[in-house]
């Protein structure tokens, strides 16, 4: 085997580098991609969009600001929420 000709110090270094690469590919990269998707979703919010807060409240967006949005949860009932607490309404799976 190729690793048999390398000293123990180099074997350890190669294993640490391999571990860092695997850690990056399976943990850091997917998290950063998900964060980019979420930021793009929040930037694309506009009046009239149906959304759900992280608390489970379904609402319609009335207006948006840089970090906040005003949502209507019932006719005439509006609340201001942070944009990062808004999620898309999950799709129901039909049988």
C-alpha cells in the first residue's frame, strides 16, 4: 500500500487533512448553501405573499422593510415580525 512507505507523522497529517475535507463537504458546505437559499427567499418577499412564521402563524405579507415585515394574520390584524422568522408555507403531500 502507498501509505506504508510514508512515516507516521505524514500519515497523521494526511488523515487530518482528509478529515477536514470530509467535514467541509458534509457539514460546512451544505449549511452555507442552505443559508444562501434562505437569504434569497427573504430578499424576494413581497406584499401579497402567503407565509408562515416560525411560531406557526399563517399570514399574508402587507409590506417589507430591510429586516422586518408587516404581516396580516386576520382581516384588519397586522403584526410586525422579523424577516428571519418567516418561512414558506410547507406543501401538503397529496395521496
